[in-house]
C-alpha cells in the first residue's frame, strides 16, 4: 500500500465514553428516577469487553454520582488500565452554574473518583458540551483544580451547543489574554459544504454510515490528526429504558441505538484507539 496508509496507521485516535445513567440529559422538567434500575452495569461490561477485544484504551468521563452508586464499575475502569476522568457530579449544565458552583461541582466529582480508585483525575468533559462562548472562562476553574486537560468544546453550531469558531486541534486555551496551563482537546469535526460537523460521536456516530465515519477518520489520520469517538453506555443497548422526549430530541438521543454496538466494534477493530491522557503523553505534552 502507499506510504500515506502506513503513516495513517501510526496515528492513534481517541476513544472516550461519558459515563452516566440512561436518564442523564438536560431538558427542563426531567426528573431522575432512582439509580440501579437500569442496564448500566451490563452496558459497562459490554463497553469494557469491546475495549479489551480491540486492544483499545479509552477515557471514561465519569459522573461523581456514578462513583457513589457504582463504585465497583468505576474501579473496573481503572483496573483495565483506562484513563478515569470527570463528567462533573450530577450532570448539571456548566453554563447554568455560577463560576463557584461549577468549580465546586467538578471538585466534588474529582474527590469522589480519586478517593475511590487512588488514581489522579486529569481531565474533564462538561455535560452536554456545556462550555460555550459565554462561560468559556470556566476553563480557568479546571486549571485552578489542577486538571491537565478539558474535552468540552465542540467546534460546531447546533441548536443545543457548540463554539463553531473554536480551534479544532489540541491547544492551550487563552482566557482574558492569558494562556492557560491546561490543554483543550476539542471534539472532532469534518467539513461539509464549508461547515464543521461532528462525525464520530453520539448522534453523529449513530446517524452516519460506517463507511462515512471510517473515511473521515482515515482522512484525519492521513493529515496526522486524531479523531475522537464518544459514546454513552445507553447507546450500546437498544433495550435500555428511554426518556420521553419530543420527536427531534428523541431522534438525537435514540436514532439507531440498535446498530451502534456492532458499528463501534468494527470501528475499534479498524483503527488504533487510545485514551486522551495517553494521546497527550504520546505527543510529549503530558508525563503520565
Ligand atoms: Zn453526559
């Protein structure tokens, strides 16, 4: 094959999961049912198995409440050699919190995860991509907490989230003229008709055919860039309970959940995947 193929094989992509219950979503009026009545444990078994079978390492952005309710699962993530990161305490939108509430929320989750596992939490991803332009300076709170990376920025424009003009590569964010001592690892986008769109996580991963996703990953890798895949435990299980939502939101949450586990297994077996922390280490940006 060509040298570009050989080069593309050397680029490791990043595999990430947001570890939460099926009912963690941010719509007004939603009430969270009790933990422990879901398929969470078996879906996590599935995800950890798919990682083992494809020899992939991943970052698990985990809620503090998941640490409280499923300590055994969080310990299993670390036992399998993955990167344990935080998704906040209870899936509250960052831009609906004050700076101090946000900082306290992230700290609470970090403390729970670290005390449970004895490992250092290095990274954060905001619930529902809720670091946007108006609360971009909240990244300073992550720096103050000693976190090493953030993966909350989606450089797209959607009706729910996104900073369409944000850089699309790993970088140190600048807040109020100061470069932060923290890496931003933005979600992967590809250009279609001059606009950034997601292709490798959540709804986009379920919606686009596998050949489209794989072509986009291949293209990124040929350019020396890593793609990020993100999914939730509920997305590998069509029989998991579902939130009652209007049509558009239902589509975003549940489109093709029946085909996702199989698609994920194939994508994981077609490319090399590693965690965000390991990716930063491979780039010489982080010493783990
Ligand atoms: Zn989430």
